[in-house]
């Protein structure tokens, strides 16, 4: 009996409801040969190609119309954990939650990760260039991603990271040579597909969290606190969220022991304003080994749940990186926005260099989310005018970014793209590697 033909792919949306197009085919990738075959199919049929994670990016950075799409969610094995070299090598489709758990089983952990669902794939986190979230006051995401391999549109592989470049043991030496890690960091799938990733085994720490409710308008006090702690190594995360009331959350860690962690907690609590009633959670040994029953609670999204295996919750947000001196103005802008019928939060993630400020909207109603999205997207120039650095490119920010960037730098980036992807096949029209377009927000297939 003949097997029924697979259903043709239907139109896809991202988490924010952007129309991504109808792919020609979606190929489930289980190994590099599957990926090479999918790239070959795109070249043979002269089609665009896109690597796809969970479509949870809300700034519109997938271009799937007529494309061969590589679904990387099953390309997720831990390949090697080499304690002597201090590195684990994993496949790029592993989720951040699974990666963190795998690292914790070896006394390590993921030091910095987005403050969203743990269902983000590692390759997507690299392609998106994670810059904000948990741990950002203390670490950069790329610090721990010491090398990786990229498969180019023609199926060749490229090694990035100083050790891979020297032909040495992956990750054993992370620095000392020019390497191309940063070029792929934030490239939004436009240059190649990240395949195997070397993750440094940084020791799991003794961790605690301090949380307290704040006054609605405590932003100035919170910024003052952030300025006090604005040095790497003092606090790991400082996040302030307003959802109708303010809430401050501080993650702390100690590389030494619980007693030293306790002293840090006390010191931070002593600097909190008098009205603060801090609740303190100290994570124990089971957490460090990744087996705590409460462990998954580290990874919920803004509605308090995860989605792996279930429906992706409708979510939209607009973020920018704001200098410390302009956080008050940006916060006032965010509070004054008129977005109705959505659950809205304004979130500030404080880092050593600046503050990631985001307006995040969740709604079960597609219509309400669409309205909120059009209100927020129309605000991109206003937010950019507050001395903010636009967030990731995608299509939401691309024109704003392209209008500010130095033309020589942009043309150099585009020359790099022509070397790596001469036919302009990879996720075309998205990100800074595509030509700017003042007239259209939809992806185009320009080379
Ligand atoms: C509630 C919420 C909170 C968030 N908080 C933060 C935060 O604090 N900090 C932060 O930095 N981000 C944050 N994000 C953004 C989050 O990091 C991204 O949405 C997430 O990385 C998307 O993962 P995904 O697997 O769904 O990728 P997708 O949306 O499917 O893909 C994202 C991009 O990655 C490319 N891609 C995927 N895999 C590969 C690969 N192997 N090689 C090359 N390109 C690839 C795709 O082509 C696409 O351009 C948040 C998101 C949500 C929803």
C-alpha cells in the first residue's frame, strides 16, 4: 500500500504573529548529512534556505516563503564532554534548558541566558546574538561559546574560534587569534548554519535570588542601585519588571561557598531601600547538579509557563539598549504607551554597559496582539531617538539600524555575506547583511 503523501507545508508565523511565508519544504535535521542534503536541495532547485528554531523571535527574522527550511530541533545531541580541555561540544539544536542541565551534570552551568523560555535552541541564541537576560551583569554569552562550526550554503564547513582555527582541541584556547565568532553572532542565519558548538565548562556556582516588590515609580532608586553594583562579579542579574506594580529581582552567585554567598546576599540587602521586604531563595547542591525539582522554574516565559511540546504562547515585544542616563525617559515612554487588552510588562535588564529595556505583551487574543504589535512597531523611531541603541536587526529594526550604521561598515558586512553565501540564499532579506529597504518591511529575495 502506498504511503499517503506528506501534507504540503502551510503558512508559518512567529511567536509575535509576523507572517513568515509558506516554505517549499521543511526538513527535519538529525545530523550534518541531513543538513548538507537540505542545502543541496535548495541549491539544486534555486530556492532560499532558512535554519529554523522554535520561531520564538519577536523582531521578525525568518524569511520562509518558498524556502527549504531546516528544522533543527532534533539536532540536539551532547557529543563530547571533555573535562580536561574544559569544554563540551554539542549540536546546535539543543535547547538552552537541556544544555544547562547537561552542563550541570558535569559541575558546570550556562552562565548567561535569555530571560525567556528555555526552549530556545543554542544555534538560535548564537544567531540572535544573546545580549540580555539572566547573568548579563556578570558575563557575556559569547564568553562561554568558545568555538563552533558553520555549514555554508554550498555544504562546506567553516571552523570559528581560536582553537578550532589552530586545529587544536576545540575550546582549549579561546583567544589569541582573530576568529570569526562575532561575525556569526547576531547574523540571524544569513551567513550559514551553526552546527557543532564548543561550550566552555565554567564551574557551577553557589546561587541565590533576592526578590522584592517595589513602588511603581521606583525606577530612579533602582537605577541608583544598579549604578552601585555596576561592575562585573558583584551581582549576576539585576532585573526590574513593572506589570502594574514593580518587582526587583537580583541573582547572586559565589564561586567560593554558601557562607561567602550569604555574605554577598547580606551586603546587597543592606543597600536596598528601607521599604524593600526582600524574599531570599538560596539554591542548594541539587540545583548545582541540575536535579532540583524547582529547577525548571528557572525557565518560564512571561506568562509563567514553558511551551516545549505545546502551543507557543502569543507574545510580542519591543526592546532597545538604553544608556543609564536615559532609562528614566525610556521607562516613562514605555509606561505611557497605549496598548489595550494585553498583559504588558516593562522589563529592565541592567548590564555593565547599558540597560536593556523592553515592552513585552502577552495576549490570548490574536487581534489584541496584532493591535499591540502595530502600536509598538510604529514606536521604533521614538525609542531609537531616546539615545537608545536599536535591539537586534530582524525586520523590525533593520531600517533603523541601517540608517545609523556607517556605510563603509555595512558594505564590508555585505561583502562578507557575498563571500560566504554568493547566491544570497540564506534567510534572504533579513538582518544587516541584506540591503536596506525604506519601502518594504517584508522579506525580499535580494542577493
Ligand atoms: C519571553 C521572551 C523573553 C526573551 N528574553 C530574552 C533576553 O532576555 N535576552 C535575549 O537575548 N533574548 C531574549 N529573547 C529572545 C530569544 O533569545 C529568542 O526569541 C530565541 O533565541 C529564539 O529562539 P528560537 O529557537 O525560537 O529561534 P527562531 O526564532 O526559530 O530563529 C531565530 C534566528 O536564528 C536563526 N537560526 C536558528 N538556528 C540557527 C543555526 N543553527 N544556525 C544559524 N542560524 C540559526 C534563524 O534563521 C533565525 O534567524 C526572549 C524571547 C522571549 C519570547
